[in-house]
C-alpha cells in the first residue's frame, strides 16, 4: 500500500518538476533539462530527482544553479501541488548520466 502511494506521488512530482524546469529553461537558449526519474522516501519527506541535461557539458553548472535555487523551486512546486500533498518534500537533485554511459558503451562496441 505504501509503495503505491510513493509511486503516485513520485509521478506527480516528476510531472510538476518537469513543467517547472521547462519554463525555467526557456530563458536559457540551447539548454534542455528533463526529469528522468523521481524517488520519494517512505515518509514522503524527501524527493530525489534525477535530471538529464542537454548539452551534457553544462550539467554540473546547471545542477549547481538548481541546487542554489532549491528553495525557490520547492516553493513553486508547493504552489502547484498544495491541494494534493500536505507536506512538500525536501528536494535533492542529481545528474542522471545513464545516456552518456550508454553512448560510451556504444562507442566501445563499435571499435
């Protein structure tokens, strides 16, 4: 039962975070941030979001900027989901480098 609720909340947060990042990155031409995966802790207090950044060279810079503005992002997320959630979880962001890893494996297999 708890797992089902976690998955529903994770999907909701992923959708809303992706919309937030979509509006934020419109101001930065040539950069795209997508939320690839979201995990929520069992007590629903911590949300871990994995982000894919294009171009990947700017990943660390974008992640540092997102972490610096974490409170603003959490506030905007709270405004969007305040009817569905009682407590807005603490946000943690990480770079999802699985696409770079797959690309590297493909390069090695082609050699």
